[in-house]
């Protein structure tokens, strides 16, 4: 959500120059638009496809005088171009036959009689014998250029008061050859990488040789968002994942059921005879592309491919998504990727004239070498991608090593942005966007940030209305140390609470971090099966104005921690540390943590003191991060997480009360199920050895808020189930509108369907029941049978909201059991 906020704030508005430039709309004789019509400069391979509304734009550096427009079931037209630029064309196609030499079968025609599909089958058969897979080892250079541009800039915007004092930025306007809109570059990142691979050992190594930023180079929220555009994809795969969506590839084995294919032409491409196949989706509102590709007639390798997401695709904030790839021929038969171009037009809506932001990535591949083996140790050697030498390459280095030259406007962006950052109005605009994106108010002269602003208020039964304010040190995105603190005040209990923490990066190579802190606050225990050691956390349950039932099972906690963390292997973090907790009920009359204590007056204690030794292993394969300071920012969210936690309670030290052992294991994984959406699964299990009271047991996470929280049970009250041994599972599948897109009345709403299933089994030993017998709440574990719930949800309501309808499967006989609940959430999602 923060990444999208950082981008949406930059909405502003897009003309240009080319040798031949055309645009307009293709319609039938009744004036209705013709979607997916083929538009081509005559005697060339340069063309495009009209969009869902029949509109198109096409430009070329070459000079052409004839445009050819065609579509299945209509007579083709050739239009003479009387000027170098005509952007208001209305091309009417009459019903009739296509050119005699082009045989096409679409719609409900038998697939076996369609020559385009026969070619597609041969592509499938050959796809693993093309490209880098043909060699035992490979090496090549990869140059990546990522841009961030404001688009749809018109004269009205240029003359508006918004740009008073910043008129000079319009000197760097350019025109997109894809959409025909003017755009203004505001960010550019260049990266040069040397890639080594060994197909025998299934190993690959990427050595970054240079990395250069301009624009908002110190804002990691924006950079992390742009890093999503770095997602690697293979057009031969069945599905192409962009952001968190899986688009069906036109080369997919399921493409026959998803796309219409038309064999449109054949011609020489780079001295190789190739077929041209046009494709477009069979149905609206699905994650599909339209476009065409050229495929070689002997190797059936792709020579060129263009893919444009359909305007009706169920993707938020994205008006256009365009991909093109070009391949080069090596040794007369091997097709290797030469250039990959991705353009995304982010906009508040999908209207043609809406202003937006381009995110563009261009990747160029060159200098291929093969069958030059390297040792396994070579692939294991680490590189520091944040080496100052890599980040501070000279202009001469880039001039000599770029695989594609910057155009005039890209070259000017560095100087233009240096000037722009000195303009007070722009600095204010950028400052506000940064606050919304990060949640912190920057005080540069003191090198601190105030916030976060999203945790400023709350309510619970113990404190009443609650306000919270905080601050953190901030010298830059990659600070080697950071101090943070907050203070909170409850207007009902009239008590002050606080939390403070510090962390320092001792060794960057192994990510050796020392951290510690102290928190005195009110907390809702039982939101997670694993006890928190976060001294700056904000309890969701104790910070909401609206809850279901009584929100009175709250705990006063005094928590101190000292931790040492390291990452000896990428994405494998190891934490060793200690915590000391003092816990007692915040509302003793409604909820107690009393337990039997022979040494206490009256044989009962209401406060727990506990010192623990904690060892945690966290493995996150596939996780990508940005930054090298003590705090880093995640880029992707499609990685799995394996957590192993061991806690050893030490009795007697610092008057600690209990000696016990606790082992906990959890595994969370997102699954992209092709075109069926995204499944998220989570499994947790744990066991406590030794007698401990209620405050140290594992509470099955209930949820009495109106917010949907993954890994919690929305129909359980807090402390309804208490365990010392447990196994829990959660599954949630988001179909991303796959089902609703088939229902005519719902199709245009772009709603998304979510289903969930969750369950937990656990038990509580008689020893622990007896120890906590003085408490005033019932102690029950789901040991008789697995407790389970299921839910149905509707997401993407007004592109912001999600509502879940939750049903309780059993244990309905429990006092006050809630058989049904409604929860929801909101946020900006693609």
C-alpha cells in the first residue's frame, strides 16, 4: 500500500516527434469500435493492435506512406498517409473477406483446423531446445534501464499555477512510441550486470558492475516499487507474473482456451523466414494480452513478440501494460534474447485522457559467450552490490559500457532533477508524498522523523481514548544505526506508556545486528501463537475504536529485550537473545492472570516475572530487499517463510518465576495457481515442556475486531482457547476475479472473490490447568475435535475495500460463541 501511495501522489499529466506517427480509432459501418484490429505500416513488420475501444497509436522512425488495417470478418483497408503525423484517424472497416492468402479460423472453429494453433503446438514442442538451454555454460552482459515518467502533459497543465517556477522541466518532454502521449522523465536507474550460468550444475551468478540512480534516488519506497518492474519472466512460461498477477502467456499450453489465434502473414525477419500470428482474448476481464508474434518456420523459436494487456483486465491503477521482446540469431539457428521492453501506465482510471505515471524497464543483452566452465566455488563467491565503487561509476564508464545509448531527454534528466530539487514548491510536494508513503514527518535539521502518523490514536476498555506519538533518528536510507521511541497516554486510566529501542549494524557482510529496548504498555496477548519481542509494537486489538464484545482481556506488560542477529547465508537469519517480561492484568476485575504460587501470600500470584533465552531461525528463500543499512525494505511478497523458535525460560535469574522449554515451528507460503489466482497457506505447530501459567501459554489467536487478519480466527474471542501443544493451519485463496468475470452483471465491477479455511487442534495438560485454576476465565483447548472456520469474501470494492463473511464450523456450544461475523480491510492493491 505504501508503494502505491508513493506513486499515486505523483499524478500529473503527455506530444513528440517521429518520422511517421498515426493514431485514431477503428470502427465498423455502424460506428461501433473494433477491438484488436491489426494496424500495420505497409511492407514492414511494424504494427500494433487496437485496444478494447478500437483506439490505436503507432509510430516509426522510418517514413511510410501507407497504413494497412485488417480484422477477421472485415475487408482490409489500405490508407494513404498524406502527412507525417495524423492522430485523429477514423478508419471504417466494411464486413467482407480477408485477403485470399491469409487463412484464419477464430471463435468456435475447430482448433485442429487452425494453422496458427498447429504452429503453436510446434512452439511448445521446441521451447526447451531454444536459447541458453542449448549450451552447458553461458555468459553475457545485461544492461537494465528503469524509468519513472509523468505522462499526458498538455498545454493547460503546463500553464497551470501548479508549475509556477518549474516551467523549465517541460524542456525535457518526450513522446511514447507505444501510447503517443507526452511524458516527462523524473527518475532513471541504470544497472550493468555480468551473468554467468552453468546448466549442468544448475547454477547462476550475477555480478553487478555498475548501478546509477537519478531522480528520487534516496527514496527507497519509490525505488522498491520500481524494483517490482525487475520481475523476471519468460514468454515461454504458461503464466507471466507481473506485480502480484499471473497473466496467461500467449505461448501457454492453456492459450488455446484463452486466446483466439490468427495466422496473419509470413516474411523474412533478420534473414529468417517467419510466420506472423495475431492473438487476442476470447473473454473480457481476464488477465490476458493482445498482440502478435513472429516465429521461425524451422526452429519454431520466437523472433519477436508484442504483448499488451487488455484494458478490461482486472488490474487496478494500471491503464496500459505493454511488453515487447526481440531475439537475435546466433550460429544460424539459435535465438537468444536481445532486448526486453516493459511499459506500465499507472493511472487513477483507464480513460484515454487520464493523467498518469509511466514505469518503464528496458533490458538489453549482449556479448554472449558459451561453454566456458567455472568452478562451483566461483558461483559461491559473494559480491557486495553496495560497494561504493559500483555505486559511483564515472560518466566515462557508462558512456563506454551502456549497451543502449540514452536519448536526449534521458541524458538531461540528471541536470534537470538537480535543479528541480532546489525549487521550494517541488520540495514541498515531494515532502508531502514522502510523509504519506512512509508515515513519518521528516525534521531534516535534527535528523529525526516524527511518527508514525498512522498509529496516533486508538481505544480500548482499559485506557479509553489513547494517543500515541513517536520519533526515530534518520540520517539517510542506509543508516548503520537507529534509535526509536514512542510515548502514549490513555485518557481513562490517566497513565503514560512508552517504548524505546536501538539497533546497530556491526558487520554489513554478515548482517550482524545488535538490538535492544524496553516497553511499558498495554497489550492484547494472544494475537499470535508466538509471543512478541517487539518493543515498539502497536497492538491491533487494543488500538481500535470498534470491537465485538468486551475488549477487556488486556495485559500490562514491561518488556525488555537484547538481541544479536546475523545473516550468514542470504535470506537465512539467526537471532540469539534474551527477554525479561513482567505481566499482570490491566483490568483485574474482568480478567486475571492469577496462578497458584506457594511462596506468595495467600498462595496466589497475580503477576508473572519471566526471563527467557530465545533462539530463532528465519529462512525466506526468494526474498528480495533493497538497502544495506541496519533497516532494509522488502521488494517482493511472493517468498515463503520458515520460522523455528526455541525459548528457554530460566527460573531464579532476576527473580524469574518459571523454568520451561518451548519449541515452535511455522511455515507460510504464497502459491500462484496459474490463472486461478493466489493461494496463501500457513502451518504452525508448537509444544511447551514444563508447567507455566496462563500468561506464558499459547493462546489461539482470536479476533474481536472488525478487521480481517490473516492467521487469526475471526469467530473466536480472545482467550477462548488456550493450549500448551497445538497445530494450526490457515488457507486463503484469492481468485482475482476469475469467477466473477464470467458473470455478466458482475463483470464490469472487477470484483474479486476470496475463500478461506482455517483450523486448529490443541491440548492443555492437567498440570497447567491446575496451575492457572485461580484465573477468572474458563480454560479450554480444542482437544476434543479440530476447531475450524470458513469464509467467503468480496474484494476490490471501489478498488479499495474487502469484506469477508466468516462462519464458525463447530464448538457452537461454548458460552457466547459467535457463529457468524463480518470483517473487512482496505488498501491500495493492484
